[in-house]
């Protein structure tokens, strides 16, 4: 009965997460200064340039980083008030914005509760408000992200991009993150209009390198969306974080991760009426939720119904 409009959904999400119109209570609104004293040593471009990076030729699979199964539960909050990440939800894994941890430490209390923490950062775009943004000055920047206009695509074939992301993983280690989530690694899709000519194979190589760099640092690593890469990359990654695969009929493509004994963390947000003009949260439609949950349980996914703002204000789980 209802359908989603992907572009509008993404635009609204971009508006919220980029801080456009955000209040001073937002964890990371654009223009709000973020303290850097915890990471000053990582804001040295010479240090980042000197980092060796893996060739991505074969997956690194031996290590003591946190491992997860399809039964691992999760929560996802990238935005919110300055008070804290909402710690009240029962979940084995919390996914939080990495740089927000410079302003407020949610990792220590989550560890005290026995939770694992995966730290989010954008691996494929330049975000001018991040505290390490000056390190990107020598890079050629691509077109603005089609749904996140304050961000610019990065050329995954530039070796410095991989080094800067490895540098961010060093920050993640220092902050106490158990793993990292790599966002915006789908610039190869023609509709992304990145401004660069890198291919699907180039994108695969880039994320293989980053997955191995995470494992070298004893970090778990999550692939974001990118259903087209799942089969080939299942051995490189420890989990997948997906947005709205049920709405876009993509869920079948994520099942190889379950078959590999790894979790698929799925988030569903919105529905539209038949005319595509009445935006509603999917949580307000019990029949829609029940149908999604029935398939999610059959597939073995961990599906959550979350606010589009990812602000921790509610969380409904299929399990």
C-alpha cells in the first residue's frame, strides 16, 4: 500500500545529519567547534602520509577483534542531544559517530555495560566540519554528494585517501572503539555523479584495503549498504549495516553475510502513500512492520525501526 521515495528520504536524512538548521544541542552540528586535544597527534599530515597501507590482496581473518553472529543485537545513534547517547536500549552493539566522542564519551559507559561500540565515519566523502578536515587540503575534491550537499566525494584511487582513513582508524583505537563503520563507499554508482571515473573494481579495492587496515588495528569493520559488493567482500568484513533494504527490495542480496555467520544490521525508516507525498514513520504502520519483521526473521537479519534522524528517540526491534 505504501512506497518510499529514496531521494526524498535521503535528502531529509542528509539535512538532519549534516546539522543544517540544527540546534546547539546537536552532537555535531556544522560550525560547532569540536575539541581536538584527544587527537592532536593525529592531526599531523606528515604522520598520516607516512602510514603504510595494506594492498587488500587477501582478507585478514586472524585476530582478536570483536566477532559477531546473526544473533548479535544492535542500536544505531549518530545524532542527538549533548546529554548523551541513549544508553537505555538492550543491545550487544552500539553504533555511534566517532568524532562525537571527542565531545562526549559514550564509549566508556557502554563498555561498562558490556556493550561493544562501533564508530562511524565517512570513508568516501570530505566533510568540512570534521576536526581532521585540514588534512584533506591536498586532495582533489569531487562533486557534492547528491543527497549530502555539504559533503564532497573523494577519489578512492588516490593513495592519500586510504592513508587518511587509516589515520582515522588510529583515532578510533585511541578513543576505545571496538570497530568502525565505513560510510559513503558507493561513489562508483553512476547516479552518484562523483566527478571521478573510478569503477566498481576500484571501489572494491579501496574497501578491501580499509577492511584489512581495520583488522590490523584489531578493529571490527562494517560495510555500509553496497549490496553489489556483498558476495565478494563477505570475507573481508565482520558485518553489514543496511538502510531500508525492505523498502528497496534489496534484502536478498545481503543473505550471503548471514550464510557466512555474520550479522546484517538493517534499519527501516519511512513509508509514503501511493502518491508519494505523505511521509510517515514506518513505526506508525503495524501491518507494514509485521510484514517486514516476518521476512527479516526468516532471513536472520537484525532489523530495527528507527527515527530518520538517528537521534536515539525510539527504537523498535523485530526481535
